[in-house]
C-alpha cells in the first residue's frame, strides 16, 4: 500500500535522492500557482549520459520503495540526455549539462517560487536512499 505524501515532501525526497547520487545543481520549482502541469518541478544535472540514466533509475526505485509510487509517465530523448519522470504532482527533469544549459528550464519558469536547498534538506531529513 502506498504511503501518503504531499507533493512538497515528495519533491524534497526526490531532491535528496538525487543529491545522495551526486546529481548537480538541484532545483525545486513550485509551479503549482502558475501552471496546472504539476505542483513541483525537480531539475538536476548529470555529468554524463550514464549518470543521467542512473539518476533516473535511483529516483524511480527509491520512490517505489519508500512510497509505493511509480511514475505515471517516463520519457527520455534518443540519446538518453534528458530523462523525465512524471509523478503527476511532481515532475523530475534529469538533464545532461549541455541540455540543461541549452533548455534553461529555470529561466522559462522564472515566475515560479524555488525551494532553497536548506528547506528541502530539512523536509527530507528522515528519508535517504540508504535507510529506506
């Protein structure tokens, strides 16, 4: 049975998983007040194509284990340099550095609020990929 978790906590736990797996430049954008797509975007950079894939698998496996949730939808480009996990209320963008620079998601969503690293780390302190 799935554990109930609100979207802010889910986004924070996903950010912690990505941080534990050495994802770079983690951003959480609260887009709920400006879009009906989701409540939060979690955006992270991987330094290589294998790391992008590994980050996606780590999030997918850890969220399933911790909360019994699977993504509603998963997408990736042909070269596996931009992976997307859609949990409905939280959408995770895992991008290779070049794609992150090119598409500049944060600039497009600059009217969204951001969670600080200190905030998401505090919210997710009871969840890590090593203890769940």
